[in-house]
């Protein structure tokens, strides 16, 4: 009898310890994950080309990233903010601040305007330049500014307060062209470097950025011509999540206006680099932006690091699983295995331990 009591007591202690450990380990993991998050502000001309919304989606689906805010750039920046607002709301991220950038003339087609216009009116009139500078000063040395549109907001922020702008940790930029131009995919002789849209749209702003003293990490045309082909689109759009449904709707509006089915995900590499820099290894350069918008490497102190080549397959193996995942995957998996949603620590300690001990004692008694 004494031996039986001791065995039962050991079993109870073991089960109790197993119930407590996951909670403590989970709390420790959460602490590590929280401290490791990279804070970003995304400055975007979302709504023209389709790659901006894919970049935003990747940031939202990357637990390594904390989105401090989104600033809209170039053209109709209020309508762009309205598009962002709808996308965030439909994907459970309405709390992320949105700031409206400087409106400009734009020759680009706002291909996703109808989707933006079908959303609620945009009422929060935060100013993008104010927001950039305020956030840089609020948490100096911590924010990565991810710039995936023309650099007008950034140039204005540097003009207004260059000292505050220096408090950004770095700028990760989709822009420029070092050795390859548009369409240089390695299947034919290269055309050589060309002025790239985000740079030549506002040359003066680009010149200010490269002279600002903030570390610049360039994802130029050399490494960002990443084609979302039919196979990859089928994988993505068949997932049927709220996010992939939003992406599909925007993609088909873009196709309708551009008459081409294959999107190039230039901007997505900038976000991917923030999360996993091995996807696009960089080389240090001194970059000068000339009057035509060429980003020319030359002699001088390093002011930028540029990625000259990337592996498309590695890139899409990183991006597609993140974009197709559902926030409910973990809960659904748990329910399919246990038949219940994720229990609280108190439910684990009371229900699971009681049931396990009772079953063990009954089984042990049956040995007599």
C-alpha cells in the first residue's frame, strides 16, 4: 500500500510539473520574440503596381516585425491611405497607424482605385512627414524605414529636421539599378543599369536620402525582378484566407488595367530582407544619384549597401508559406487533435491533471 501511494504521488507531481512547464516556456518564448521584433515604418505608393500590397501582407504575416505605422507616398496619397485602411481592417490589423503623405502629380495608373473607393472614407488625417520624424525621435535607433515608393516624404522629412531623421536605425529601400535594368533576367544580354522608378520619380529626394548619413540598404532592379508566375499564383489564391482573398481581388484589378497576368514582386524583397537578410546579401558602395535618376557606384565613403543578386526559388519558398498561412492555423490544428480550443493555464492545471491522475489510479488499482 505504501509503495502504491508513493508511485501515485510521484505521478501527480510529474503531471503537475508537465502542466506548469509549457506555460513558463511559452512565456519565456514570448518574451524573446517580443524583444527580437524589428520595428518598421512602411512608406508606400500602394495601389499602382501590385507589389506594394504584397509587401504589406508579408510584413503583417511576419511575426519578427512590428509595424509602427504606414505612410502613403506619391500621387493620390489619401486614396492610398483608404486602400491601406481597408486592407488592414479586412485582415484584423486596424490598430496600425496610417499617415497621409505629400500629394503629387503622378503619371502612373492607380490600378486598384476601385477597391480602395469601396472601403470606408479615410478620416484619420495624420501627416506622414510629422509621423516619420515623431516616431524616429520617440524611439531613436530602433526603427527601420522600409521605403518602397518614390521618396518624396523622406526628402521632406530630411529637409524639415535632418537631425531627427538621423535617428532612424536604417532605411531599407526598393530602388535603384547598379548593373542590371528592367527585363535583365539573365536569359539574354543585359541592357545595363537604368533609372529606376522610385528614384527617378523624385531625384532630389533620393539625393537627400543618400547624403543623409542614415545607413541605406538597397534592393535594386538587380535583385528584385521576382516573377509571380501562374503556378505560384494558384498556390497563393487557392488558400482562401481573408488575406489571400484581398490580394486576389487587388491582383485582378491590377491585371485588368495592365493587361498582363504576371506580377513582378520588386517591393516584397525589401520586407523579406528585413526578416531574413540572407535572401539578398549586400555589398557596400558609395552611391551617387545623378540628375536622370541613375544610382551610380563610385569612389568615396560607403553610404549604401546594395543586393546585386537573389535566388528566386529561395525567395518564394520564404514568402508564399507566410502569405498563405491563416491566423487560425494553430487553433484549428489544436482543435483537430484535442477537440477543444487552446485551454487556459488554469484549465490545464485543473481538468487535465485531475483526469490524468484519476485514470492512472484506476488503472493501477486494476492491477490487483
